[in-house]
C-alpha cells in the first residue's frame, strides 16, 4: 500500500475521478470533490495475489472537464529466498571465488546479471558451501565474491556446482563453468581471470515445499 496526494489549486470546487486499467491496483477513493485549496490523500493497494515480477501501470486523476493528471506506478514483487544455508560447524577449510554471472537470453546472446538482489550459491552434492549476492560498481560492472567452506572430506576431490536465484521471478538456475571445479583448500578460483558462471536456456530448478502426508505439485514442461 502506498499513498498519493492531490491538491485543488483553483478558486472553485473541483470534481475528481481516479482510474487505472490494472486489475491488481485499487484506490481507496474513486471519485470526490475538492474545495478550493483543499488537499486529499488516498491510498493505493496492490493485490496480494501477484506473482513475483515487475509490474507497471498509470493511474489517472481526471476532473470534470476531462483534464487528466497521470501517476506512474511501478511495483516489484520479490519471491521468497531459497533455503540455502551454510552449516559451518564441521567446516574448518575455506577457499575464495571471484566471478561473473552470465544469463543466456538466446543462442550466442548473453547479458551479465546486474541485480544485487539475486543470489549465487555453491554446492557439494546438495549441501550449500557458499552463498553471496551479486554486487555492482559505479562503472556498471557486476561481480561475484564468495567464500567457500569445506572440510577434510571435501578437500581436493569434491565437485562444486553452482546455482543462481533471481529475486524478481523466484526462479533458480544451474550455472555452468568452462572447467570442472573441485574444492581445494585456500584456492582462489577466478583470481587471475574472473570465473564465468553461465545459465542455459533450459537449466531451471523448480523447488517444492512439501508437507507431511499427500502433496499435489505441478511441474513445468516444454514440448519438443
């Protein structure tokens, strides 16, 4: 919910009407009358049922002559973060990683992830051993700085895989690297040249929250 204020700067009474084409946005007052110099504040409410994503619309305040004042409304609905937690109780070894996340839009068309709300995580099998957010600088560059945590069982032979979670869609992706990465104590992956972590077109991960007993779930399918 957010509020907006209108003011009648004229010397006479003014009728007003509030309208918007978005079915996910409602206003506390759709019409009314303002006395000269009167202010009126009303609230806009965004629907609770919106899926994660970015939404945009224009609300109009129109008087009885048809003169309209637009109000641009931009709304971002963020998904709940994945439960990627690092258990550091049995991990006394560390390594470091510097890289960049590259998102595939189509064949030979990539962009670098610039959203600081997005999360990159490292895994050994299904155990999270590192997690961080995308970072950006004033020059428009994005980076990933991550500390990896391991133990003796992982040293020198544990395969590391990577995942990306995008905040505006709630979608998780597997990330690929040009070379296979194994955990090595005190290693610095990407320190000489940034490690490029890339998504594929069909490398999505769908997460389910399951409860005790029967659960109904659905899965995305792509016809070939």
